[in-house]
């Protein structure tokens, strides 16, 4: 009997790991998937495909008493690209992230989302960027650039939305960081009749869900699209900032070159205008938190187009750890030595599941008395139960699933395909 100690794989609900959503929501690389992307070697529509030698999704996961740690190259497992008007290509950038398991509201001064770089991580390891693109209006030359006045900050979706890929909704920056600004469309369904899945985590430890939540924030039931409470300001010029102070120098005139919505400061929070607060979240019940949690939501309109502020408000709701919330390469900044890895005995049981692929019925033999858990590719727990001879999977969407079997403090794992 061979005992394996590992953090790698979609083994997130077995002995050695808690049931915390921070351990069950990640898209683990258990099959050795490598990154791929398309780009335009010349004028569109002709594309070329690059097969990378770098692993995708989450490569390692472990937990301590207070934190969950992940290691990733920052590459999703779907085919990235191509990108219109964007010469950048994705690179593997190994990083380790730490998230608090018991996040707390920041009761003092809130921390602003970064103007450059990530405020969180998607469940596939790609970075989540904020509303800005690191440019602001430069009154000396009348353009938006990286040396601007810092008063009127350019909205990334308005200026860069056309450069996002259709498959996932992301693009690479000049350093090769593949990231999302607004619509990680590969990670949620829109429209949906079900509560959206967790699509990522902010560095304050609070989950970020897709666009749909329960209509009643305090009980499970029908779902509705979450609506931003940020609205375009009723202004005819850019002489006043949202807090009422004078903009010195003033921003650009509102015209065809700089239409309303070009900048963060073109928006204002209107309490009660939507279902979410100024941080683009709310305290609510979710499938993963039946007793409630604070959660952010992706905001889109009825046609699926992004709504400001897209993924998170201009500030974090929760406390931010100013040390070690993000590090890399692996182990150089964050000490993972107190993490508890998964312990699993892969030869604990002699059993069979068939047929594989399966269409409607999954047969199981040789593992009577065990319990089972089925997990999808996004790390969502779909079903738990006592092992019987057959499991009805007819309602599952086509795709690859992980099934874990637990018996006598031992765990085994299999994968099957629903087609």
C-alpha cells in the first residue's frame, strides 16, 4: 500500500482538507494540462496557435489553521486568444497566494483596489485586475497615458474591452500576465436560472461570484441578476470630482473622444440603486455559505455587457493583509511550511466505475459502504451520498468530473466523463 502526500489535484474534500470553500472552489490541474493560445501573426482573421510548455490552473493547494495557499502559473486551461489590437502574449508567471479563511470587515479606512495589478485571483489562477488600465488624463498633452494627472483615471473596460478574447474574457498585459477586468465568461453561465459559482477570490478573503445570486439575500430560493449601484454622474463637464472637490486641473470635455464613462470619476455610488453596495457586494446566503457571507458579484446588464465597477468596487470591503497576500515565485515570499497537505491512499480500494464515458447512469462495483462526492471542473460539489450500485448523472452537463470515495478514514479518487 502506497501512501501519497500531495497538494496537487482536485482532492479537495477528502481527509486532510476542510470543507471550506477556499479549498473546494479552485480549478485544480490534475491531468497535466498545458497552456495554449492563438494570436494574429498578420492581419486578422488568420491565426497561429502556440502550445506552451507550462501547466495551467492551480498547481498546488494547502491550508493552515488560518489560511489557504495556492500556487499557479496564472494560465487558464482553455484556449486563450486571439486578441484584437493587443500585441502581448501570455507567459507562465509562477506565484503563490495566501487567503484568510476567516475574513473580517475593514471597520477603519478601507483599502483602495490597486490601480495597477491584481486585487484577487480567479479560480483558474488567472489574475483579477481592477477597473483601471494604469492611465489617467494628462492635461499637458490632452491624452490618457501613464504619466497623467491621476485625477481622471481611465476605465479599462471602455478602453480595452475590444482586446479581450471571446473564449475567456481576458487578455495578457505587457509582462505576460493573463488577466480579467470585467467578464471572465468562461467561469460562469449567463443568463442562468441557478446561483452563479464562485469565479475567484479577492485578497481580503471574500468570494467573488458570477452575475446571479438569490433574490432574497438571506435565504436560498429563486435567483436574480445582481445589479450595480454605481451610475453615471449627471455632469456636463469634468470640473468637479465625485467627492465634490474641484478638479485642478480639470478633466477633458465630455465629447466623442472622451465620452461619459471614460473614467472612474464619471461614476458615482447611489445607495439602493441596485442590489449591491459600493464595494459591488452584499452580505448574503450562497450555496457555499448557507449561513451567510459577504460576497462580491460580477455585474453585467441584461444583455451580458459589463456594468461598472465590474468585479469589485473601488475599495475592498474586508481587511487586507499588507504582508504576504501575494508572492512568487513559489516559496520565496510566503512560507507554506505550516500548511497541511492532502493525505490520500490511492490503493485503498479495489473498485470499478463504468461505463466511462457515461451518458446517464454511472455503475459502481467493489466499494460498498463508502460515501461519494462528485466535483465538477470548477471545484463545485454537485452531489454527495452513500455508494449504491448506480448513480444517475443524466442531469449533469457534458464534461469531466471527479468522484471521491471515503471509507474507514481512507479516500480514493476516480474521474469520469459525462457525454
